[in-house]
């Protein structure tokens, strides 16, 4: 009987252990927009930040699932395919628990240096033809939103490469969007080997402060754990080191 009991206890422990391991797999929904998420290489600024967070929580194993932003929002609200959504903005209509601000963007206006444009305030954008990313008017302030409404030459585009192409080609005076995405597109020669695409040929107009997005969790206890880690990584400079590594300016 003792041997039988020992075998029973051992099998029970193994079953429980296997179940525990399975429960620790976290399915994390991510988009695909370099240099933040690079789907085919499973890397990027935000991937490294998430990896750094979960190094401090080794009881969890992260599994990245690439999907559109629209689907990420649907899955975190109603679906079962992900446990965590990445790059969620505070105004998003999300039925989940938001982390501390962790993912950083720097929206700027960019023009060709040869155009000699003076853009020191948002009001200086009025009357200029502008290509911006989709949803910009909802994210970078009421003054910008009102300028865009009054500007017939303002347009928004779903792909950042399109905004850059429109500015480079001269069809638009100014590109509005994240500076690191702009440099990444130029560095990866999406527009050919043209020497005119050197960083020094563009003027960056810094009109806005950094903006942040969050991770969104279905499980509030996990969100609280992650928040503690994020605070520690901000204090010890680990997150800043990742941004510095990817800095393309």
C-alpha cells in the first residue's frame, strides 16, 4: 500500500506540475510595424521591452501572436486567443487592465531641408500640405485637430511608408509621425538608394512631447505584477537602454 501511495502522489505531482507549466504560457498580441514590432524576425523595440519585463517574471513564458491592431482590440475585449494586448492607448475602448505607460513614441513633423520650411508651432502647419498617420488628429492634441479640420491639404494614411513617400516625392510638404519609424524606413531603403534620402537632408520639427501606450491584461493580478517590474526597469534604466540601442537619429 505505501508503494502504491507513493506512486499515486508522484503521478499527481507530475500532472499538477504539467498543468502549472501550461498555465504559465502567456499569449501576447502584437502588431507589425517596424521598428517597434518586426513580425518576420520576431524582434523590435517593444519586443525587447516585453522580453526584459518577463525576464523578471520567469514563471511566465511569452508567446507572441502577430495580428492587426483592430483584431488585437477585439481579442483582448471578447476573444480567447490572447491574454495580453500590446500598444494600447489610454483612450482606447478596452475592457481590460492597463499597465503603467511603457511604450514610447515621439511624433514630429518632418520636411525636406531644401524647402526651407519654418515650423516652430502647430499654427505654422496651417496652409501646408501634410501627410499624417491614421488617427493622428485623435492623439496629438486639440490644436492639431482643429488645424487639420481647416486644412484641405491634410490627409491621413494607414501605412507610415506612404506618408514618407508623399513627402519625399514633393506631393506633400510635411510628414507627421513617429521619428524612429521615419528613420527606419530611410535606413531600410524602402525608397531606393537615392543619396537625397540621407538623414541630413531633412529637418525635424519637434512640436510634441513623447506619448506612451500600455499593455492591456485580462488578468488584473498579472497586470499588478508587471506594473511593479515596469517601475523597477524605469528606475534602473533598463528600458531607456533599449530605446538608446535603437535610436536612429
